[in-house]
């Protein structure tokens, strides 16, 4: 039976001040075959620093054989921040059914 996923939640205002703590929590939690879920439903604002941590964590998880899932439903703060910073499917971010499940090394297309 697979282990229960580790669930981490973004604060209401997920900013640069929160990035270090999120990174530390992710580094402690990302180990195969564990799944880490980032709950974003309570977030009203997500900064670029948080997105950078999440992209890096996705790549680290993939390299380690772990799984990272970030809720990114249409209209959510995460989805809006990704769009604002032009981090969509063309940048290698994979979102399916409102769940961000991967960030490949693909370059953004002009």
C-alpha cells in the first residue's frame, strides 16, 4: 500500500518571505516513492518567487523519482500567477484537470 501523500499548504499571501520555508519543507518531503501535494486553495496571491520554488521542486522531484502535485485549478491564484508570468504549457509546465504535475526543462517558445 503506498504511503499517504505529504500535504503542504500555501498561505493566503504566498510571497518571497515564504519561499525559503516552502523550499525547506519540500526538500525534506520529496523522496521516492512519496507524493507531495501542495494545497493552494487558500492562497489569494502567489508571487513569482513561489512559482520559481515550485518549478525547481518539480524538476527535483522528477530527478529523484518522487511526485509533486500542485493544485492549479482555472481561476485559482496559482493559475493566475502562472499566466501573469507566462509560465504555461509552452514553458514545460504540465497542468491536467487543475493539477500541476510536472515542469520539464522545455524552453518557452517565442
